């Protein structure tokens, strides 16, 4: 599954944007280390 996700063309592989960083910071403050839930808010990541 991990390799299949790596091959997806819509997957963003570059650095996080400032907007994405802000979303992560805000969500981490609200829900803690729930990375799967945060990832759902970052399409393509």
C-alpha cells in the first residue's frame, strides 16, 4: 500500500506550503497527535 501511494500522480511530494503548515499547527493544537485525521484535511499529502 505504501508503494502504491508513492506511485499516485496526484500525491504532492514537495515541501509543505505555509498554509498546510498552519493547518497542521491548528489541528495539532485541537486534536493532538491524530495524524490520520490531520492528513484527511491535506488532500494529496
